[in-house]
C-alpha cells in the first residue's frame, strides 16, 4: 500500500471539506486569525509559543509558524487553542 505524503492528504481533506461545506478549522485543524485593525489579533488552533518579546511573537501551528512583528506586543491571554495579542502590529508572516 502506498503511503500518502502530508501535502497530498491535506489537499484531499480540503477538497472533501469544501464539498461537504465543513469548516477547514474543524476538518484539517487550520489556524484562524482574526485581525482587528493593526492593534489586536486573536489566534485559534495553534500548537505553542516559540518566541515572545515586545517586538516579535512566533507561534507554532500545524503547518509551520506564524511570526507577528511590531511594537509593545502583549499576549493578553492564551488557552490550549486560542490567544489574544495586542500592540502595534507591523507584519504577520507565515513561515
């Protein structure tokens, strides 16, 4: 039996999710970012915090990392799967 690589499996999951009109955050664990202006962001479905300073926060997610850069960055709260960050956001990168 041929083993599927992660990308092929994820593409099939995305296609099925789309056809069944299911949210991808549920079916494939996609990270959800809700951005309010350049001063607040809520992140759901993350794995962990890799770096945290007032200028840079790096978050691990299922597919890689998300780096948020700016000034006076502050994590207001975090739980097992969601967090809220405030500050002056300059850039959001998917690594």
